[in-house]
C-alpha cells in the first residue's frame, strides 16, 4: 500500500510544481501505473513479493503487520 501512496504523492507533486508538457506526460504515465496497480492488484502484489524474495502470503502478512 505504501508504494501506491508514494506514486499518488508523486503525481500530485508533479502536477503542483510542474510547468511543462514533460511534467504532464510524466504525471500521466504515473497515473497509468497507479491505476494498473489497482486493477491488477494480485499480480502487483505477487511481483512486489518476488522482488523482495518472499512468498506472496508472507509478503501480504508483512504488509498487515506494519
């Protein structure tokens, strides 16, 4: 969940302080990533678990114990 919050904060920060078309493109790509992480929640969680070397069940447990 923390990763999604970071992505969302990055979108807001970029839109708030960005002034050019490149900032808008960056925010749009972040939005696509953010929405995909919500749409494909199970796959996103499995990918994050694999990156940490944990099983998906242990990764889910580690998120709930924070």
